[in-house]
C-alpha cells in the first residue's frame, strides 16, 4: 500500500500558518495538478477557494490556499484537479470519490493548549500498586474495613467482586521515593490515578474531594511529591471523575438525607432516596447532573472548586485527566457535554494557563473535540487498538478493557492498522491529536507485553508510541516487562526488590525511544506523511522545518521497497536508533526491508 505518490496536507506548522483571521494552507502534490481548491464549510454551506502554485521540485508541486478562519472551528478539505478528475484530500487521505465533511481537516480558533505537552512523556501510576512508604512486603495489618490486605508479591486476582478491595498499601511517599526511576526512564509527567478518599483502591468512587486519602499519606504527602517533582523539572497530573461520585460521598449522603437540599439537585433521582441513576448501573457510582448550576460551581466554577483548588504553584497540580469524559453531562435526551467541557477548559485557562486537560475517551472522540474543550484525549481508538490488532500474538483470553472476549487478532496486519489509525484520527483536529496520548497499556487494559507475548514486538510498539503524533504514555511497569491479562490483573505491583525479574533490554529500549521523542522536534510537533504499509511493515515521515524523521516499523519479513530521496523531500539521512531485524539502506536510493520484527529511525535534512 504505497502512499508516497498521494497528495498530502496536515495541521502541522509546515502546512498551516495563521495570520489573524486568515490561514495559509499548503498542499504537497506529487506529479502536479491543474488546480487545487480548498473546500471550506461556513455556516453549513461549502464553498471552493482556489489555490496558487508555489513551486515544483523533483516532480512535486506545492500549492497554497488562503482561507478565512471561522469563529470557532474552520472545517476544510481539498479538491485536486487533474484532467477533469477530482481527488478529494481529507485527514483520512486521498479519495477518488465523494466524501463527507466528517473527515475534514479542522482548525480550532481558541487559545492554544499548553505548549509543553507535545514534547513530554507521561508515566501513569496506580498509587496502591507502585510503592509503599517502606520496603515491607507482607499484608498490612492496619487497613480499612472494606479492604482485603495483600502481600506485595501477590498477583491481583483480576475481574471480580473482590477486585476493588485488594489492598497492597502503596502511597504517595512511595512514589516520591522512586522519582529517580522516572527521571532515568525519561518520563516528565507523573500521572496519578485518583487520590481522594474512597472505599476501593481504584478510588473512582470518591467519598470526598476536599482531602487526599490518608491511606496514601494525605495532603502533606501530595504536596511533598509535587514539590520534589517540580524541583526535578517534572509535572504532576491528577485524575478527576466529573461524571459521578461514590455513594459514600458527602454530597450524595446530603442528597439522600434531604430531597430539598442543594445536593439533591446534583444527582438523578427516579425516586428519592434509593432509586437513582448510576454509571453503567454500578450503584456505588451515582451519576452527576450538570443541569445544576450549583454543581458546576462546586466541580469547576468557584475558585475553591474541585478542579481549580489544586491547580498551579510549587505544590499544585499541572493538569487533570478527566475520567469518563465522554459520558460527563450526558443522559438520554440531555447532552451538555460540550458546554461543560468548554467551561472546564475556560476555567483551567483562568486558573492555570499552562495546565493540561486530558479526557478519557475509549471510542470515537472526534465529535467531542471539535470545539474549545478538552485539549487532548486518551487515544484508544486512534492508537491503542490499531497497534494491538497489528502486533497481538498473545494467548486467547487476553482481554481488551472490560470486554469478555479475547483481544483482536491481526487480519491484514500493518496495512490495516494504518487504515484504522488514519480513519479514526481523521475526526480529531490536529492540535487535539498532538495533545492526546499514545498508550500501549493502561490500568484499564491488559498489559501490552501479555498482548504481544514477545519483548521485540513490545519494542516495536514502543517505537510506534514514541514516533507517531501524540504523547508517549507509559503505564508503570510496562518499561520492565510486567504482564497482566485484563484491566484488574494488570494492576500489578512494581517489583522494586526483584531487579533480576526486570526485562533490562525492554527498559533500555524505552529509555532510548523516549529520549528520541524528547530530542527531535519533528517527533513532537511535526507533520505525519505515510509512505508505505504492508502486511508486516509501516513506514512514515515526521517533518518540521528542516528536520525530517524516517520511521520504519516491522513485525515480520517483507521485501525491499526502493525509492529515491526526492520522494522524501530530504537528503543526508542518518540512522539514529534501530533494534531487531528491520533494515534501511540510505544512499542514492532508499531501500526498506526486514527479516523479522524491529524498527529503524533515521533523521535527515529537508532538501
């Protein structure tokens, strides 16, 4: 599946320049064209704006089109005309047939998200399983009544009624004690799953938003952690559930006690006090009703609201990951999700202009990101699932998220994964994609190592994670080869006292690839141009200014493809990282091949 002869445009600085209320859009057209038009949607009506030829080099023509920028979102695609035939170009690629507006390129006309995000790496920590205050290993005698104490080396049982109560005793002081490990890995954002008091170790059933759970060390431990992280140049992100609270939350208890209370309006009661709406019918998670203006004030509107109170400063958070963001403000005919996410984004800008707002979104996030709202999403649909489906060779029974069926097996391999990524990411504005995360595993999924069953294939996934648009996202333990068959069983403890069990080669690969992402601007904010994909390989370019990065990922043998440096718009390539059995020959011609799984990353200069 060759893409190198397709016309190309993306939302990166090489292709989009904003000047007040106008935008200059550039299109790369191999073989030239008779004309190039931008199809712009304004007030629901499409119109064509003709472009002009900039120059032609090595058989490639560059066109530019100047279009007006709309008030909130500018939606556009291109019509490329050759001898009375039209090729439509949108974010999903080039098409020889009519397409809808859904895959259009989109410019969001709103203050930019934090500039530091595309260059960073996130390290996710499930506090109960990361590290204790000390090096003890046995079950903790001091524990709450809901908890089932476990020894540090025990394996989590997996999905089941006992899973939320499995208590291993990790703390925020334990996280602070091991910041050296994160620094050596190259992680720059410490993302903590919820730290509020609750009746579970996942803590998504918060009983209060006013304090840090004493089991984790309380507010003093969080302040000490953020203070030291900031001193090291790291950032700290919290996890906030805007969709629901726990049924022991002080708001919900007040709501049940008095149907006329302000808090009663925070929830959906079918019949007060015990018949209420909950998240996916889980009764311990009553759902919040954002038709209540008072609720909005307490969650994000007021200066002492849950969202705002902990942001900024030496001891404050640098962002929030919003749990169940896709369901927040939605129930049946009621849908205020975009309104709420827009208000949250606005409040975060006021309180902490450089704070990151990341949304959990398991499926098609496009429609929820085409406005001034979430900065980015957890891109399960546009990264995690396609990479899993390509590289999965794990045993039957390895489950994706909470499904009761095995993870998908490859069909047409890498080529299908590329189609999936192009299709799903077509719905995201470019700036949202660069502020979204590329996760191979999370606390809600099986471990990637178990999915692929092989350290080299795991490394290929890490290479994709570090080189495709988006922020690398590492679930604690992935970097040393931890395994897990589902979202509960994967929440395993870090074996700090068993360094002999660490996969040192996989750890070295993480360090090498995360360093590349940190060091190469094109891997952070550069455009993405696909070159080739087949059953066992995918090859693409990331470009920014004079820098061109060639990435070749493989999971098995494939024949060589020979192209010319002119097709790459660059010369003087040098291999900067490679592992496994992928091969790239870089001289007067470029040959890409492999005898087995591996990757190659090469850096060149724009010709």
